[in-house]
C-alpha cells in the first residue's frame, strides 16, 4: 500500500519518495498569470491572451519522518506529477461526451442526484446511457518543471519538512 496518492517521478530517474517521506502532503494548484485584463474604449473588461497558454503552478508541502530523494534534483528538471488536488468539470444537460482539460489518473463521474456512474480513465469519453447532467472530478497527471524546493529538519521534534515548487511545461 502506498503512503500517498501523490506521485512524483523525475523524468529518466524514477520516483523519489523514500519510505515515510510523503504522508499527509498538501498540494496547491494555481493558474499561472497569462495575458492581461484590459478595458475597451466603452469600458468593458476583456481578457487579452492565448487560451493555449493556460498552465498551472503547483506547490507541494509535507512534514514526515524522512526526507524524499531530492539529492540530484535541480531547478529545471522535468517531473511528472500525479496530483492530489482534483479538478471538477460541469457536464451540461444533454451532453453525450466529455473532454477533460488534462490527462486524468482517476475519475469520479456523478450526476445531479449524487449518483456515481462508471467512467473510463481517459481524457475524452462518452457518457453512459441515461446520464442526464452532473459533474466529473479527476486527478490530473501533469508534466512539470522544478522551480524551487526547500528542505527543513526539526531535530528535537523528529520531523523533516519539504516544499516543492513546480510549473507546468
């Protein structure tokens, strides 16, 4: 059994969670500021930017008994992340298919009455017959790059802490 649902894999080097290094982690996903908000001549607010540039920044923090295998991890290294933080997408009435924004690692499909429906773990899939409208929640797998990380130790408290800052590629 894994100690966490989170996985971090350094591309070409493998997973870097040593035992007891990643329990009770906290992850944030924050949209990276792209484009800008501008006012038209009529005073209407509009967004000026490219929808293809919508990416996430993620911070993952944890306190546990042992450090992760960060030796050899440097700014700019590519990391594949199976996120703890989930994304939820609304499914309108009458929809027959769903296309998710990111690659999923697990999917929970439920209708407006809170009934759970089967769904394949795919970025694009057809809705089951009889599904009216509802939501799909999924944990994305993101290709990211290391921006920074910190390690800390509390000698007398017998804990090791770490924070990893990542940016989607």
